[in-house]
C-alpha cells in the first residue's frame, strides 16, 4: 500500500484552493448585495457565512502545520461548500439569484 505525504505550505496564501475560495467569497458578496433587504438576517447572512467559511477553514488547516489537520480542515471547507451550494440553490428557486450567475461555475 502506497501512502502519499501531504506537505503543508509555508503560507495558506500559496494554496490554489484558498485563492479560488477568496474569489468565490467576493463573487458571493457582490451577488448577495442584490438580495431582498428582508433577507439580510436570513438567507443573505447564511450564504455569506458559508462562503467565508471555505477559505477560512483552508487557512486554519494550513496554519496548523500538520498534514493531518490540514486534511481535517479541508474536509470542513468541503462541507461548507456543500452548504453554500444548497443555499444558492434555494436562493435561485426563490428568484434571488439567476441560474447563470457567476457564482455557480466557481462552486
């Protein structure tokens, strides 16, 4: 059985996953700015929290200086991505976001 070692980067900013996740966060914030004002404490906040959780967990895992912990936090980031996907689907079905929005290809 071959086991591959994961070398944690010196800095989370070196990770392509973190860089792409930051782009997604920016796109999410821009897109949710147009959500109905009555959703500011509802779906808008949930979508934004899920989005920012992705690069935050990637950064935290990279900052732990352990491959095992990096993988653990990447798993959490993946869960946040699934949560975000669900919230965006709900937003689309409610008519808050269009199916051709720039955020969908970034997921």
